[in-house]
């Protein structure tokens, strides 16, 4: 697609590197097998402290630049101490992060200059599920609503297409909308 | 009938064309025109797949005026209508006679192996030796069914689009049609009309109106040059070649059959069939986005047509308009209890795979697809025809056979010439 603008579009995404990675991994798919990791420690009550540092990819162990820490807890309304966001809110954060990163990448690839991308997320949840009050109510979200407001140098339909494409290629969107196999093992120490 | 020789003798021939459908017959026409000796081997009767592997009510989704093969056009009285299966078979069989194609019916190719100078083609009636092979056996030989199918309860009736013939053979009760392609939508409409409530599960799909601004959509696909777009114009060829068929149906009323039309008739829409857990079928929550993707893509298509008309003038075209967005019921259906959900039948309209189990030449990629460059296969003197977007967007349609066959026959002829010259050079007249 020809971009006739004088200035080069820069959304801060190195799309060239991504395209090269895509080509390299097509030829060597073993390199594409990544494993994401996190570890957690109970900190009393409903407070959990989680750490993210290492992951596996491109055939070897990798590490973030630094270790990240995330606290999760329940709010005072739940008779808890509110030391961190609730785990379900962190899931929304994951979705926002994944979709927004996707929007930036697709915009870069399509030569669309972004100026601002804001999202608000909302997820209704009927507590009768997790509280075991009503067996017909699921534990999780009844639905998720994401509202994007985007300022970019493109017509509204092109911006809508960015967001649609981002969902199509989003890991967290897939995790939330499709079934995922989860194994939980326990050992006594 | 064509020059159907029985009994016949296997032997040597310059070119073997495997498959007497539209692609194989088009190639035969050009080989004959070039004076290249060849045979067309067909495991069944001419137009076998059209005869045996389609459902009763199927019509082409391209209008009759578009049906043409080299030097042969539709000559009937309903150019804007859509051929039924018997009419398609008659059209293709008629072509085989017209082209005097050297077809051997009832010959099933069981192996193709490389030998010096060409290939050995093993069949149920002996072996042929040949210098070049044209794979024209079609892209839709075997139905593709997700692994999930094996985990469904045994009492549930399952059938693929490949085996489906009509709704009468289905048990009473609701049906789940899996797959939002042209096939899926056509079967969903037909089964629902038979009095069985239908649920349709769809992932990404291609939405198209039957007509736009007073003309069939295929008219615009053709005049704007979309159908002639070549494979080498695109970077993401793999994705294009895997696109589902557009949601079109061939009907006298020229009706548009999209998800909204199905919903209007009472068909329930779900997202992609994603899993089975505790006796519940699970459907993806991505339904809204796949419908949005399809709507956006449809609008881009119509935008392109409008732009073309602005520049070139569309004689008789009516005013531009847009279709309503695909309606999603809120909340969408995310799960169906197989024990209580009223589903008696699952119809798999989940696509097809070509069958090249007999091709024993190492020309496959790691996903078992034949590696080729616009129909020129990696092995010398081997060609392939009829796959989606093989060489042009229209490659897998009846009217797409001609241009592809013409160009590949030229490549093939050049290959045979070069091979002959190389041999002549190697074995000079004895001193």
C-alpha cells in the first residue's frame, strides 16, 4: 500500500523486525515454541504476590530486563485489605495490553500514524457464581466490553479495521474467548 | 461421449493429465492445440466430482454467463441463472466431446513416481511412462473434519458436506451446521427449511451480496479485474489460498444468503465451534469480531466497486448502498448442552483437502501441501491446476481454468522442447 506522506509513520513498533522474525520462524518453527511463566506467593488473607522474570523462547531460556512484581488482592468491600487489584481486573489489563499492542503493530504495518489510543474495559460479573449461591451462574465474566477511543491519521473504517485485526491476532483475546486446557497439580511440602 | 478408449493399453505418452474435470479438460484442449501427445486419466466418469461428491440441490454460485472453457461458452437461455449439478455435468461432458479430449475413464491413478526423464504413473490398469504430469484432480477431494468430531457422543448423527445429499436423510430434530462458508450457509438454509431448527457455528467468513447496484456481484468481480488478480501480486498468499468460499448461493431469485438472511429465517448463530466439555459444546466468544471483520471486508469490496464505477462508468448501475451490519443476538450462544440442546445432527461444512496420497514425489511442504509457483510444481515437468488462488483469484472456478491452463501448457511445452534438445545434444548423431 503506498504511503504518500512525507513523514514516515512511527508508532514506536519495529514492524520490520517482526516481519523478519515471522519469516525466520516459518523456516524454523521450533523457535516459535515459547513458554510464558509466572510464580506466586501467598501473602496472607486474599493477598498474593506474583513475580514475572523468565520465559522460554527461540530455543532457550530468556529473561526480562528486570523482574516484575504484581500484587493482587480483594477490595475492602470483600472484607479484605485491598493490597492490589483483583485478579479479574488484571485479566482485563492483560486484554487491554494485548489488544493495544496489536493495534500499534497493525497500524505501523499499514502505515497509519496513531496519536492516542485509549481503552476502557468493563466486565459484568454475577457474584452468585463464585459465592456458590446459584449453580446456573458462571464464576467468570458474563461478558467483556472494551471501548476504544483512537486518534489516528486514517478514516474511521480503517481504524475499525485496525481494532478488528488486532483481535484476530491477539493472544489474550483468544485465551478469553476460547477454551484453554488448564492443569493444576498439587504437592505437599 | 469423448474419445473414450476401452479397452486401452498403458504405455508411454508425452503428458499425462490426471483428472477429467474442468481443469484437466482445459489443459487437454491446449495440449491438443499445441500438438502435444497426451492422455487424460479419470478415475470415474468425466466431471466425476461434480457427479458424485455434491449435494442434490447444489447450483454453481457463479452465473451461467461466466461459465466458459477454452473456445466454449454457455449457450443456454438463462445466462443470469445458475447451473444445477446435472447441468454442470452436461456442460463439462459436452466440453470433453467438443475438445475431443483423449480421456480414459475408470482409470484410477495409484502412484506417481520419478523416473529418469519423467514419471511413472501407476494405475489400476497398469503403468504409464510419461515426460510430464498435470495434477488436475481437484482441491476438494476429502472433507476436513476437526478432531473434536471424534469426541462427540455416539448417538449424535454426524455428516460432512461431502456426504450430505438432502435433508430427508437426516434424523428429525435440530441440526448444528459447523462452518460459515458458502456450503455451510446453503446447507443451513436448506436444512432449516426442512423443518429442523438450525444452529450455525462460524468463525471467519467472507460476506458478499448476490447483486450490487443492479448487477451480479460476479460481474463486478470480473470487470474490476479482481478475478484476474495474479498470485504474485500478493505477499500473504498462504492466507488468501485458505479463505473460505464466499457466502453466495445460486438461485433464480438471485437472493443474498448471508448470516442476517439466515437469522431472519430463525437460524441461531454461534461463534466458531471451539470445544467440548462436560457434554457441552463450546463456541468462541469471538463471534462479534469475525462478523465485524467480514462486514469491514465487504465494505472495502463495495468501496472498490464504487471507485471503479466512478472512473470507468457502470452502464446501468443503480445507486451505491451498503448492507446492514451482521446482527449478533445479545447474549450470544456460548455453549449448547448436547443432552438437552435439541441437536440431533452435526453437519461439518469445515472445508476440504485435496488427496495426493498417490503422489510419491517429494514436492510437499511440511503441511503436506504441494509446493508450486503459480501451478509450476517443484518437480520438473509437473504442474498443478484448480487450487484456490493457485495462479489467479479465479483459479478454482470453472471459468478460471482457461487462462491458467493456457499459460501452464506453454510452460510445459517449453519444458518438453528443452528436454528434447538436451537429449539431442547428449546423443549426437553417431559419428
